[in-house]
C-alpha cells in the first residue's frame, strides 16, 4: 500500500487507469474463470494458464480442456 501511495503521489495521472483496472477486476468476480489459492508450496511451482504451455527443455502442459 505504501508503494502504491508513493507511486500515485509521483504519478497522479495514473489514478484513473488504475481505478479502471480495479473496476474491471471487480466485474470479473462473477464466478467464471480460474480462482486459485496456494498454501505452503515449498520447493514447488504453481502454473496457471488459460491454455497449453510449452517451454524448451521438454516441459509441456496440456490444459484439461484441450486434452479432451
């Protein structure tokens, strides 16, 4: 919160755009889309994607919706 307040003090013209983002996120809370809660994930990674993920080195994740 302190960093956001400092940023807005330096860039007050950014406030309307930030407010638009907040309003957009509030409107997205209609139950659609992914919601994730991760706890105690020591030495692990959490991957959230709307589709397939490919990376060099042999990693490939196919989303459940895509593998049907």
